[in-house]
C-alpha cells in the first residue's frame, strides 16, 4: 500500500534542482568521451590500481536511452510485507547496452532483517551473488563492523552519526540493498527519485522505497569489505538527503567517504597527495576529489567535536563553507572555515600528532608524502606559478642559511602563506603570513640552516574568486658555517684574552690550543664555548708559547679553521 508522500512538499525544489541529484555511476571510458551537457554528481569507483577510472555523471534526461519495460503480467509491486523469496519488477539503471537507460527486471528478496532487505536481480543469483554474500552483507548491516564501533552495524553507525534514514512512501523502516550488474565500473548509487511517487520526474522512474543500489559485477565481490563499505557510503547519501537535500556536493561526498571510515574500510589515500593543488570546494568527480573531501571531513571530525561535529554538519541548513562556518560558531569556536582550512593544509603535509597537541596531524590515518617543489640552490626565481582556490602548493627549501622569500600574487585574489620549520623530521614551528591588500611582500625565515634545516612555504588561495597566478623568489646564503677570520688576542697580566666575531649558522664554538705552532686541531681536545671570547688564564709565562684556532660548529658540523694566532712568552710582544 502506498501513501501520500511527505516528500511531495520537496517536489518543486527537486524539479528545479534536477541537475544536482546524487548519483554514483561510472562510465567505462575516459572523461574525454563524456557527452556534452552532462548533469549530476558521482559517488565512487572501484578499479584496481593506484588511480581508479574517473567517475562520469549521468547524462541529462534527453541523453538517456528509452525505458525498457518488462513484459506485462509480471508482478510490478511488492507484497504488503515482503519476505525472503518474494519477487517483483524493479526499475534499474543500466549502462549496457549504451546509452544509459532504465530497464524493468525481476528481482528477488534474498535476505531480511529488522532494518534491511537484500534484493538481487534474478540473473545475478548463483552467478555473482550467493547466499554467503547475503549473510555477510546483513551481518555488517545489522551487527558488526571493522572500525571504531566494531560491535555496531552500518545501520546503527550511520544513524548515530548522520541521523535516522527517511521513510517517505512505503511505511517500512527497512532499507532495500539492491544488487545488480550496472554494466559499468561503477560501484553504486542512491537515487532520491525513489523518495517520490513514480512519474514525478519525467524520464526517471521511481521504485517508491528507500533503496541503495550496488554493483554485483564490480571489481570486488559483493561481500568484500570494500563493497560493504560502499553500502555505508551510499546510505550516508540517503540520510543526508533527508536532512539537507541541497547540500554542496563536496560536503556530502566527504561525509559519505567518512562513513566508509566509520565502517572500518576507508578508501586508500592516493591521487590527491600527488596533486594537492585541488580546490577542496570544487567537485569534478575525480578520484582525488573523494580523497580530499574524506581527509577534510576526518580532520574536522577529529579536531572539532567528533560525533557532534559530523552530526551538526549534516543537519546544518547552510551549505558548503557557510555551513562549516555556522557549525564552528554554534559550537563556540573562534575559528571559521578559512582558519581550519589553513591548519588542514599544514596537517596534510606534516601529519604530526606530537606538535601543538596534534593540531597538524591525523589520528585515524597515516598520510603519504604530499607533493612539493624542492629548492636546494640559490637564488630561486622569480618563478610564475598558480594555486587553485581553497588549495595548496608546498615549496621546500633546504641546503642554505639566511633564507629570504618574496611573493607577489594576483591582486584580485586573497592568498595566505604558512611556514613550516623542521629539523630531521621534527616539527619546530608553524607560522602564518598574510601578504595583505596588495597580495605581495617579503619576509625572512630566520634561523634557517642554523636551528632547523627544512623550511616549507605553503601557498594557498583562501578565496572563491580571482586569478590564481603568483610569483615567488627566494635567496639564501651558501650552506655551512663561514670560518672565523678575525681571531685576535691581547694580554692582561699573565692572561691571554681571545676574541672573534660571531659566525652565521654557528650554535657554539670549539677553541683549540697547543704550545706547538703548527699543531693539528684533531689531536687536541677543544674547549667548547657559546661566547665569542675566552680568557686563557696564566698563559703568559717566561719561556711559554701558546697558539690558537677557533672553529664554529652546529651539531656535528664544523667550519674550517680560523686564522691561527700565537701568544708568545712574556719576553716577546704579542704579534
């Protein structure tokens, strides 16, 4: 029995927003083959290898192939209380044969629990789908998972973090988990069309029940941890639709990726680290887009309220960056989205859980290295570069001292730069530099090559508009510690007083002395000093001679010898 849907109040808005519906379908060809005038948004893809095939949105309704209804006489609606073994016709979305089209197929309930059905298109049973698959899927749906809530199933975890799922038409709280051969490399999708009576959206039939669709013939088996995690991903889309139907795609996708983390089988951190110049708030459906939005959501979860933070984002009516601003403000944080973003790009590079109480790290992931430009010879530039809005470039400097950095960005953009100072992998300091209204200026990275060896400049655009271009240049002194060249001595009574000028890069000094005029410093124990003066008490005695050399040092690094001087006996003048 069908009832008048509460969702009908949303119908007008959805008709206007048809171009933005949530879909997780992937074509088995490259982006270059996408027809013009596409709409929609994709969810994910499962292809072996580091960089999966890129997702491709569903075509506009006019690019769909004709619907393919089944022969009349077959049951087209479910019984009042479906049980295992019941079969009826479903509208399924196929990508083979092309063009993409809807086709009616007989499907059978193969498993049932208190909160879910597993339904399988009949041709897949005993071919790609078996009873052991159904049993494992329902176990993970109801009872257990691999992540931080191992004693909870997907239904309870998603409901806890995101909210209760919708129940718009069929008055049945169970979720249908539909498995069929999509005919492409896509893993699955959620159609909000199913939340409306059939015929509401021309060209997009409705099965009039809460359904997530999964590929029974994908790269991994239906009961693999990967495909079960995809079910968690699609279920988040369904719940999010209920509470914020027009949420920005990048926000919704990040939360759906986070649902996979909660299940305990998140996507591998690939693609995005090799090209971090990727606008967080722009969704193209590339694999890197899934990863960047996942990392953002995980970072926000770990640092800004955990479960409450995620819940608030889903239920916040404001969308995109404005939604995050609202959630931060409502929860008493002084930071806004732009501030958290600047911390996030540093965390992606460092992933350091020790420095500043883990502000620049992840607890739930071990991140690979992010791509960076490395400079080890100077001067550098000026070099012309560009960084996308809400994205980052990382520029690493090493092998020098006294680093100076100049920046000039497009005047109609807003740039912000973070500095990271580290030594042998240990983070020492993170700073912020805003170039100001002219988007240009210079600053010195003090103590570079002295107290730390690596300096990273993180260049970001913290604006939604403006040109992305910028120039930067840098210069630094040659590496190493310049030798002392002005070692001098004077006599005060029987004491010899040594003085010299401080040297850049020297943490302290090693003073070598011996009575032989051409002694070798490596055969003499040094006197280690932090000052640039030393009094050799009682050195001026009849018949005694002393000679001196100073070396600047920085840890295990020493400069070459200073000028050599001698303090002769009291019978002679000091040269």
